[in-house]
C-alpha cells in the first residue's frame, strides 16, 4: 500500500522487471533499425575509381543518356525456386513498327536464342522494342510483346511483326524452376509500359535477377560515353545482361586470379557459362552497316573484362541509332535518310563503345547483391577485396567523375 516500505523481495522483483523491460525495448529498437536506416548501396565502378578509357560519360553514365532511349524492368521472384525477370529497351517512345530505327546484330559466340535476329540482319532495322529475359522465357516474352504491339493505334491491319528478344540462361541455382517458363504476359506488358528515361537500376534486377558472371553475382549494368564536339558530339550508351565466364580482369588487374578463381586449374565447370547480351544505342546518324561495325567493337570491351566466349556462352550485340534523320517509315519506297559517312568520326564512336561496354559489365557486378533461392546462393563480389587488389596493382580507388 501507499507509504509502506518496499520489502527486499519486492525491490529485487522490481529491478528484474525493469531490466527485462529495458532489454525488450532495446531488442525492439534494434529490430527497427533496418527499417529506419536506408540499405547500404553497393557502388558503381566509378565510385571506387574504376573508370575505363579516356572519354567522359554522359550525365547518367547509362544507356538513357542517348536521347529518346527508355528502359523498363520487372523482377520476378516466385517462391523459393524462381529468380528471373524482364528488361525492356525502347529506342524511342513512339510506335517502333511505324517508325523504325536502323539496327545491326553481331554474334561473338552463337550459343543462344536471340529471337528476330535474321530479319534484323537482312533488313537492317528494328521494328519492336528489345526484350531481355531468361532462356526458356524467350517465346512467352515474344508472344506477349507481339500482342502488346498489335494493340497499339495504327496496327489494325498488321499481319507480321519481328519481335527481338535476347536471353541468358539463369536456370541453375537461382532459377531452378526455369522449365515452368516463369514469366507472364502481364509482366512483359509491365516492363514495356513502365519504360522511362533517367537512371537505370542495375545489378540483381530485371533480366539480371538470376544471372552470374565470373562465378559472382552478375546482372544488369549500363554505362555511356559522350564525344567532344570535335569528334561529333555524339553519345554512345550500353546496357548489358551479364551471365558469362572467364577470369575476371578489372582495368588490367587480375582480380579473378587474386580472388581465387580456379578456372582451368582442374576440371571445367559442369555447366555452360550462360552468355551475355549487350545492347548499344547511339544518337549518331549511322546506317545499319556502320552500326554493325560499331557493334563489333563492343566485343573488344567484353574481352577486356576477362571473358573467353566459352563454348556454351551466347555473346550477342544489338546496336541501333536513335537519330531522327535515319529513321525509316514503314513500307517507305525510298529512304531519304542523312547518315554519317565513313569518316574518322567513327573511330571516336568505336572507342566510346569499347569503354562503355567494359564499364557496364563492371557495374553489373559491383551493383549486384547476393541472391538466394532453393538451389543455393550466388554471392555478390566482395567490394572491399576488389579495392584492396586494385590498390596493390596501382589502381587508385578514389571516386572518378
């Protein structure tokens, strides 16, 4: 009762209850910290000093630095067996079937299922957006995109469409239910309808959700280069879906070897290395012939990272120009485009695509996060170890603009 002295037993009980209350409060607050604080962002390549080449990037350092290019992505996680997704790249925001863009496709190693490639190579133009997804999802993605396009205004009498869909094989640890072809038409439409300019999300997202590269987590990566006015003032942007193998090199440093890569030390990996899709955009007014020449240089950027284009790797480059002066109206009887000739300005574009491809691959690795599914986990590359290795090989890891 009030005013009565507290007995020793009561004092002990009160102190114990107070401690428990404090511990409970601390536990609740600790559990809330991840919600209160933003997740630690993994860096892009330039944020740790990895800036390949001599040219400057565009403001976003991404494919959307090229005027008109839009990107949309949907990440598909279903239960404990599906980690995959869709990435859509649109050369412009209009109807691509009615206003086509010149394009080219180059094959580094043809172990893949790049749908629509033969018509692009024959006619030198894109008439649909580009979709990237998983190997067994290619045809479902194509069917959904065709349905989406047929529903666009002005398409009422269309009887033929050439959908372009690329892929890499993520059907191992993270997407063991790949045989179910785990994407839907609604998800494809979402990727297409959500396509926007601005910064592109990288790493374990979209079509890069279930991929791996150099035995680390791969994914989506992008980068760009902008030429000086003396070289034409053009921009080149690259987006990659990395899912390939080799022995990783970064700016010439043998990072893969230093991280303990056992590639070719004994028996080879019992499964294919999975492939890489490279999408190259430019606002330079290039013909499909010169776009093919541009695309072929992307393979040089790929090689700089340590890729060996292994037996089971499908290595593809799709390039296109967004320049309004080279667009092609559907069924045009004559093309009256104004395109860049075979000048030395092309050499600057070649340097740009090599540098941007290399950096886009690094971004796909550095931005990727560890992903786990029923088949196992694919770990993100350890950034601190990478920085330490780069420093030992004389590469400063201070941020670059």
